[in-house]
């Protein structure tokens, strides 16, 4: 890595605590509550946390999706992944961004369909191999 880039990163990381505090505050505003994992990460590794939050923030609010759509996509992913605590946060965040009860329910049902298909695809393939 070029020396100038190393210096830029070093300068950035001098502000990791302050950036992390800002990101926690922004997360609280965005989600309406604070996921347990974020303060733990910030306290243990403030430099990593600052870098991670910048990337996560950009991913959570992409330029081509509305905040509501981004939250519906996120809650679908959390539901399909079985990430219950994340799902609870993102249901609240989707509602905060204007998603209706019906939109949230439909999103969860689509995630459930994908989750079911994932299980059936591999399980029925194994079943078919065992019983040709």
C-alpha cells in the first residue's frame, strides 16, 4: 500500500471512537432501538467498528432503493436467514420508514417461501437419490 494511503487510514482511525459514537446514534435514529451487537463491537474494536459501520451504512441505504424498500429487503433476508433479533429490529425500522402492516407481512411470507424452497430443494434432492 502506498505510504499516502497508509497515512490517510491512520488519520481516519484516530477518529474511530467519535465516528463509532455517531454511527451508534444514527443507528438508534434509523432503527428506533439499538441492536445488542453494535455497542459491544464498538467498545471492543472501535477501529474495526468505524470501518464496518461506514460500509454497512452505505449498504443499508443504497442510492437506488428507498429507505422503506431497503428495510423490507433487509427484513426478508433476516427472516430467511432465521435471524430473529435482526428481524425484530428491521420490522420496526420498516414500519418507521412507512411500510404498512400488510407490506411487512407479505415480505415475511415471501421470505418464508424462499426459506421453504431452500429446504425442499436440497432435502428432496437427497431423498430422490436415496429412493430413485
